[in-house]
C-alpha cells in the first residue's frame, strides 16, 4: 500500500463543531500559559505580594485555577485523539498506509515542537503530543471497552505514582534544600536582561531539565494520553458528527462533569498549595486525586456544553465565529508564544516577572481578540494557516493548494450555520 492516494480533508468536509471547540480552547490555553510565558509563575510569594494588583491577582489566579488551568489543554488532547480517529477511518476507506503517513505527521510535529520549545517557549505541548502519538498508534485496534478501561487506569496512575513517591519520601526524607539565591530568580533576570543566545540556552535547559521531569513528576503523560483515548473513543462512536443522536449521553456527561469537576477544581484552587504537592506532604496527595478526575471531568463538561449549544441556531451563529481560530489552531498556538516573547523577553519590552495575573488576563484577551480578527480574515483567502499548510504539505510529500477558492470559502463560512 502507498500513501500517495490519500489527500487532506477539504474545507467542506471539516467538522465545524471541532473547530469551534478548538478555537475556544485556544483562548483557555493562552490564559493558562500566561503565568509561565510572562515569568509570573517563577516569582517568589514575597515578590507576588509586592504587586499593587496583588488582591485582584489572587482572585484572578484562584478563578483560573478552578475554571481554566489544565481544562483546555485537556480539550486539545481530546481533539488530538478525535483527529487520530478521523485520519484512521479515512485511511481505511481509501486503502492507504495509515502507519507510514501518521508516523511522518508525528515526526514533523515533534520537529515543530522542538523549534517552538527552544526558540520561543519551553512550556511547549507539541513535543509531548508527538511522542504520545506514537503510543496512540498501538491502540488503534482497541475495542471501545478496552479504551474506556484504559482511560480509567490512566487517570488512576498519577495518584498511585504520587502515593509511591510520598511513601518513599516518608521512609527516606530528602535533604533540605540549601538556603541561598533562587535559581529561578537568575532565570527571570536573564529573560529580562540577557542576550538572545543566553535565553535560548535557558529554554533548551528548561525543556530537558525542567519541562520533562515535571511531566514525569505530575503524571502528565498519563493525563494527556487518557484524553487522547477519550477523543479516539468519541471519533469511533461518531459522537462529534451526530450530536443529536448522542444528546442523552452528552447531557449525562454535562451533569456528571459538573458534579465531579466543580468540587474537585474548587479543592485544587483553594486547598492544596504547590509547595504541599512538590514537597510530597500529606496534603499534597489531594492534588493528583482531584486533578486526575476533576480536570478531565470539567473539560468534558465544557465539550458537552459547547456541542449541545451548537445545535441551537442562534448559538451556532455565535460560536461559529471561533471556528476560523480553531481551523488554524497550530499557527495561532505558535503565534501566541511569538507575541508573548516580544512582550516579556529582553529583546522586546522586557516585562518578564513584572506583570501579575490581572493584567496578564487583559493581555491574553487582547492577543486572542487580534487572533480572532486575523483568523477570520485569513480563512477568507487561504485554505489553511501557514503552519498547517506546511505540516500537511510535508506530511503528504506534496505542496498543497494554499489559496482559498471563492466558492469553497463561501461554503466553509456558511457550513452548518444555516
């Protein structure tokens, strides 16, 4: 079998609901990432209290922890799983070599992720998606029951992992950290005043010695992969394509997502501190338990709510405004980092560690508003975002049509709206 006969999805074949969820999720991801993009997350509590906006900063941070952080990258992870399922189905229908095609797609994504992590933002998620994408391929023939059982197990693993680490720490406590200057303080200074090369070195080191060790410690691999499998299950059942048929199921997801998600995320936002969790204290074990079940539950609540609202004509017209952002989500994700490094790093406005969550939220909304306008305008003339076009062209080993045909653009804008 060859990969030459398979072609990218045309605009008229796209599921607009998925683009809507993806576009809205991108706003949540940006808001959640602003603390690390700006360096605020690296500040000490003393430095945070010194902000004149501290009271509102604390309130905004609490609300974001409860309603935003983790939920929207979880939605993106689910969408990745849905995309995997759609591509698998298309390859089976056209008798093409799915394995070769998807592996090449993942290698390109990994390369894009590394560029993003080193040159822009070491908090990149693309490299993790690419790595776990290879694991996802092993589940392509799994039954529905097997996928759901795997999801339940994966959600439990971060809790088990933390309990083991907590037990080891009780038996053999780690030596207290030496008192002295914080390494993160020097990182902030370098980001704010250092040369571009110095910043690149920190980014590379942060990816290798910070980002991925944190993934292991927090069980992020298990959490992301669980959402991959949920997305793959959704794709296999066709839930995204026939919401009305699955309305009863989605209403149950809505109810249980709220019942489980809201209290768990309130606990995450108000009870457990990062210090409790990272220092392996007894109270810290609440974090992986509440996170592993509460964050996916609230993410699924959001997805179900958007899917059900999208079935109502007046809501569909409103939500469809976000579809162009989602249609070029990869480009917009990278663009968010590109804009932020020039706001916060030394070669831009050098505001690293100088802005609290209140103002960061306003900056995020401004960036997203500009992206919304840009995306709507761009999709009128082009079929894909520039990064999506490059990714597709390299995947299919053939330069893809880029400019939007007039009749296709019209169909794309009005699809599922009337």
